[in-house]
């Protein structure tokens, strides 16, 4: 188990990666005894440092929601990370590719909470009752820790806030009772060409299940509550696509959700 001093050092290493836009040495190498519980504590320490500076947690994200991705990562379950206020940017934004280390994008459905929700014991009906609306979203994935020289497993990804870089939410909200989100189809279009597509049912069978899993996991680990207004990213249902300066990205959803756009310069 990592000491408090080591957790603070690791959180500072992660913040250095953000500030310098440069991948830092993998924490799983620097701290070879680090386990998944330690990795989550590093992320928690990082978030506490940012909150002390005046930033706020605006929600959470679920990652590794498909079995193939879990197998690749060496995990038997999804992972998660907190979404801080500086992760959110408006749709149709133009971002500087040089502000990120290894930017990639994926598409998913974001849940916006109407009521507080806290595990354990949360199931799908609880999620549906507690959700205000859902919107289409793009997540920009980035990596502040070295991905080449690291231990196999999810240690570094978990510590790195599940590799979230930015969140871009669409402006067309839908109520869960108005759409069967399992059947929602989405495509990632880069510079006019489709890069990947899939159905939301690829996310644990139903994105609602991902929200329930996360509420229960957070309840199990420390009693964290989804608060009204929190944004919960349910997980991507396509493979990630790398992006670079000059790229134009459109996430296109059916079932009335529409498009979400993002550009890079």
C-alpha cells in the first residue's frame, strides 16, 4: 500500500503531465508495489489537490465497458474516473492538438442526473428514476503517463483519471422514456469519412447498466454520491480514433440525438 507521501508525489507527477503536456514516467514503474486500490487513491488525491485550488468535480466516467477492452487492459471489470470542471468544453469547439499528448476521440451517451444516486444496491430502475436526461457526447482521451514502459494492467490508466482529456456534450437532450438507448447507433466521422460505428448496447448490454455499476462501485469504495446535475459518461461503444491538427470530427447519432462536432488546429 502506498504511503500518503507517495500518493502526493504520484498526484504531482500526474499534474506535471497536464501542465507540461508531456507523458510522465508510468507510476506502476515508479511504485512497483502499487495495486488498483492505490491507483484509485492516486486519482482521489489528484482530485483533492485540484479541489483545494477551487476546481469542482462535475461528474464521473466509466471506461473499459466491453469485454475485449477489459482483456486488452488486463482487467475483469470496467474502470472509472472523476470529471473535473476543466474537462468540459462546448460542442463545436476548436481545440489545439498541441495541448494534448496523444489525443484520441470516442463517442458515448452522457447521463445528467436529476436526483442524488448512491450505491450499493443501485439497479437499472434506480438509474432511470434518478436521470434527468441523456445527451450524445464525445470524449477526448489523453494519456499523461507513459504507455510504453509500464506494468501490464490498469494501474496507470486508473491513476490517470481513466485517461479523460476533455468532454464535449451535445445540446439535444432526450428523456430515457422517449428512446430505447440500447438501440442507439452512433458513428465517428473524421474529415468526412466514417472511422467507426456501433450500437450503445455494446456498453454492458445497456448504458444504464454502466451507470448502475459505477454508482455501486463508488458506494463500495467510499460512499460517493452522484449529485443532481452531475454528468456521468456511460462508456464508448466504438474503438477510439487518433486525432491531429486539422482534423474535423463529427459524432453522428440516430434516434433523434443528432450530431456533436469538434475541430482541431
